[in-house]
């Protein structure tokens, strides 16, 4: 199975699989826009990706199928600026 990655490159293409707004499952493509930034003491990656209500928690993968994070949310007032929780934070939360 694919392993998680702990870092992303600026401009890197990423893919999310989600079921926002009752959809049966969609794949969204985006790119990493900035290095991680702290929001309430949590590092978040900013991405250019369609993020609809209900996308939070959706897994995000790199082009090789490695888990790189999960969708945290979107910038208010937009559907195309999203924020990801890095997989390292998810693993830390799970005690791994």
C-alpha cells in the first residue's frame, strides 16, 4: 500500500477524493500554493483546489497515490482556496 508523505512541494499537483453536498464521490485536482502556515497553532497547507461544504476530512493524495493530508476547509467566500491538515499532524493525533 502507498505510504503517507510528510512534505509537499510548492506548485505540486494534488488530488482529493470527497463526497461534498451529498455527491457519490468526486475527484478534485489542485496545486500547493504556499508552505504550511499556522492557524490556531496547527500547520495548514494552502492549496488551489475546489473545496465545497462537506469536503472537510476528505483524503488528499500526491500523484503517486501517497496520502499527504486531509481537507480542513476553505477560505471563506471562495470555493477554490482550500486548506489541508498535513498527514504528519493526522498521524500524531492518532498516536503514530
